[in-house]
């Protein structure tokens, strides 16, 4: 299989190799592999843990209370160091990186979701490798859950990843804990609509004790990602050239087959913000032709706006005969669109004083009105 976008989730146990500090040779190896795949034309994104471990090491392993503010302290100190290491290493291979800190609310709030999606698309289009972590310095719930695994599943839906690889210190999902049961069997593939209860029971905690997410969170993340249309693998990060080999088509660990397509998942998300009322954007014949050809909706093609809606809402797009053309998640509110409709894209900033993007509705955020 040929992948266009691969998301790699790297856990603390992989970055430290079971020790109490970051393992620089391991980091170098991961960066090398990601760089090789990126150079082959695959758009790569990382969700990386390790900030708390980096902070603890930088402070020479202080005694810190095991409550949320203590972890936030270590994370806020360790995150800049972690990103500095990544930036320096990727520069060795000629690649630029960007730091993105997210929380669950960035996926729930439609404006934040749109901001994150647009930023990610711009970075990937510029061949920049986004490195994502939870915003642990302020996000209390995320630290308690240790959910960079689930974060990676959300991000896979955000960017429409073909493949999510969850690197861990185990060979995959087993029927039982292989550390305790010699008869535990590796689960090769999960392709049923629902994951069997015995697999949830078999998914235990973190073996190393260093990361906050165990196999159960990885199973939950894999289930979420596959429902967003992303093939997911839980694999052992210690396998030689694991990232390169997976990108080349080899399979390892446990593979979770998608239950939906990426497009179907996007349709479902767009519909959650759709209010089937009177709000609509009317476009001219040229814009209608462009939209049907798979192009984005620019302000020049907009004739008028009806009703009120906010940035990030899903709005009905109609032609001058009031025929429904598409549904689209808008980059501007109704009041903003009224000011720029009929104008050229390069006039947006001079009219509004700012410009989110040239497109009122990006082609990737459109779905046919026939599904309503």
C-alpha cells in the first residue's frame, strides 16, 4: 500500500528505552527514519511524548509531588528542550519542524478545530514536519489521562492520515499480558466492526511504568482512529528501521483496519455543525462550475449571504436559482463574508484588517448536499 500521510505516535517508553532519561541515540534513529520517509514524498507528522521525562532530567531528577501541578512543572520545562532536540536533529537531515500544542477542546470547538486543521495543512504543504504534544502545562484532564495515544487518533482525523503508527515497548496487542503468560498470542489483525470485550480485558497497563498511557489507551486510540478512516498499527518501536519498513509496505504488530473512509468521517464531522435552517451562501455560475470541478470557494464568486453563522459552522451553498450545491465549513462568519463577497482574495486583509485564508470554503471542507 502507498501512503501519502503517516502519523507516528512516540511514547515515553520508546524515547527513553526504559531508562529515566531521553535516549539520544534512539531519538536520532527515529529522526533519521522519519526523514528518510519524508524525503520519499510522504507527509510525516509526529505526536511525541517525553516532555515530562525531559523536564525531570533537566532538573536533575527533583523530588516533585505526584499531582497535576508537579507534572505540569516538569512538562513546561521539558517541552522546550524536547523541541530543541527535535529541531536540531531534523536540521541535520534538511527538514524543518513545527511545534503544535493541543488539548481536547481544540477538537471539540469548531473554530479551534478549523484553526488547527488549516495550520496543519499549511505546514504539510510546505513540507514542514509538525510535532504535536498535549498542552500539558495547562491541560489538567489530559495529564491525568495520559492521552497522547488518544490525541494521536484525533490528529489522524484532523489531517486525514492514511496510517497511524503507535510505537510502544511491546510487539503489539496480545490475548493476555505476555510478561505474565507465556501462552499469550499476538493479535495480528482487528477488522471487526466492534472490538471484542476479551481484547479490552487483555489490554493491560504500561509495562515500563514510565509512560502514562498503557496498552488500554492504545487500543482505545486505535479503535477511534479506525473509525475516522485511518489504518492503525501498534508496533514495537525497538524493531530496526520500523518506520521505514512500514512506510515501504511491511506490516508489524497489530493492524486495525478502518471501519469508515476518511471522507465519510469528514462528512460526519461537517454535519455536526450543520443547522438546516435558512442560512445560506449564494454563488454565481462561475463559482458553481469551479465547486463542481473540486475547487475551493473564493469570495469573488459569492453573490450574497443569508442568515447568521459563525466561523467553523457548516453552511448550505446555493446557486442563483436557489438550488443546493454543497455544504461547506466556512472560514469566515456571515458578517465577514458580507463584507468580502464579490471581492478578490488578495483584498480580504485590506477589507477586514486580517485574513484567515484566501478561501471562504476550502475544497477539503465541502460535502455534497445530497447527503442531507
